[in-house]
């Protein structure tokens, strides 16, 4: 005789597994790694610093 299974619970577990697999696929397809995000942020900060370094200031501080 087989094991008694609560179908509602089994469906929920199966759905969670399916959702987790779909999320992993989406992360792979659309996500960026932590290193890629950090590199992009560092490049943006460097661009801002270089732009600010070339800024001309007037006597009234504008």
C-alpha cells in the first residue's frame, strides 16, 4: 500500500519548485551579477568625478 499524500500540499510543493525554476531561468536571462553591478556603479562614479573636475566655476559659485 502506498503512502498517503495530501494533494493540496503536494500541489503547493510542486508549484513552489516550478516557480523556483522559472525564477532561476529569469535571473540567468535578465539578471546581472553583483560584480557587474559594482563595476557599472564604479564606472558611473568615475564619469561623474571626471565631469565635475572639468566644471568651470564662476565668481558667484554657480
